[in-house]
């Protein structure tokens, strides 16, 4: 009698396990409910984002594409656009002396006013960081110029202050100096606008103040123990740790300064005078588009300004790796 080995498998008389498909079918239902719930939540998110998308396409991207097309056309807003290719850009750099002059005036304005404003804002922020009483009141008062500096009312007031009979000449008259109007002289008109821009120091000052509050006080205490003076503490502790804030403020103020318009328009009476000394780039763009009805040329100027700001911003980001210090770097 020969014995056969037992075959692998369930023992005789035992029931086989239930098939898997019913379990799978039971597991699919929650997934379907979950996917439908996620889909409904996604539609709700798109619904809340709809105003932003409408603004993006109708107010931002749409006009940008339209101006890009018009920059290659001869368009006066009174007649249909006429395609002329790159003639607007060619005329801009080769046959328009006022365009080059407006670019030069704007460059001087930005190069002088932005560093002065940031230095003034940082100095005032360090003064307010000494634990003064009523700090929120001082912070609010010093922030007001940033809210009002770009308004027409402040520009009119500035024109009165630096006029022939303004407060500045009245004050200087007490010391025997009787000068002409500061805004009517081509040598000083631009500097009055630079002073106005420096006066709007509130926004960068508040950001600097927030950055100073993040610097650990233990670093200053250790520096004082080692015999470091205030200048040494500022150069070795405050300035390196504030470089991200300085970089952030510099980029914002650079972009805002290139877009300055209201101050020059009001102070100069809308023509960039005297002798084009306050002819900002944006003011000349306005003159070309809405006074001379050369809207195609103005659109080309707008795109050149966009490229200039974009290039300078890119340079700032590239150069930041050499002087901006972040706390997580080794």
C-alpha cells in the first residue's frame, strides 16, 4: 500500500474563503463619495477665485496684450491702428531727444531718492526701536506720509511750500536770503521732487522696524561685553541681519520710483518744466499718449519701461547673493 503525500491546499471539508470582488465593491463607494466631495470643494474654490481671474484677464493680461499689439502700430485713438512694425521703437531711441532726456531725469531721480529714503527710514526706525513710550502713535504719524505722499493734494501743497512766496523762502528770508521759486528753477525743481519722495518714508520705516524687532538682543549684549561700540554693533550685527529687509525695500521702492507720475505732473503743470527738468518717463508717456494722441508710441514706451524695471529687478536678485545674508545660511 503506497502513501501519497498530502497536496497543498485547504483541508478537505473546509470552506474556501469568500471571493474578493464584494470587498472591492464595498471599498469603491467611499472613494466615489470622496472624489465627488473633493470635486465640489474644488468648484467652490474656483468660484471664490473667479473675481481674481476676471480681474487678471480683463484688467491686467487683456490690456497688456492690447498694448503689445498697439506698440507695433500707428494709433491715435481717432483712427484704426495701422501696422508699422518696429518704427515706434526705432524712433524712440534714434530720433526722440525728449525720450532720452526723460529716461535720464528718471534715472537720476531713482538713483538719488531711493538710497536717501531707505537710509532715512532705517535711521528713524532705529531711533524708534529704543523702547519709546507711545510707539504705536509715533509709528502711525510717521506712516502717514506714505499714504498721502502720492496724492494730488500733497503735490499742490509741495508746490506752494517751494514756491517763490512759499514757506521755505520765507524761512530763508529771515537769514537774508531771498531766492527764486525752487519749483520754477531748472536747477532745483527735480530736487524738490526728490525731497518729496524721501519724505514718504513711512512704509519702509515700518518694515525696517519690524526687522529690527526680530534681531536677538543677546547678540548686542555679547558685543557690548566684548567691547564693541554702537557703530561696530551696527556694522557687524544690525546691518548684516537686516540685509533681507533692505533688499526687499530696495526692490519695492525701485519699482515705485520708476512709476512716479503725480508729483511731477502737478508740480510742473503737466509739461515736465521748467525746461524739462522734471520730465519723468511716465509723464512723457502720458504726454505722448493723451496730449499728442500717439497711443501706439506711448504703448511702446510702456513696454520699454516694463523691460527696464524687469531687467533692474533681475539684476538686483542676481547681485543679492553676494550681499544679502539669511539666518539659515552657514
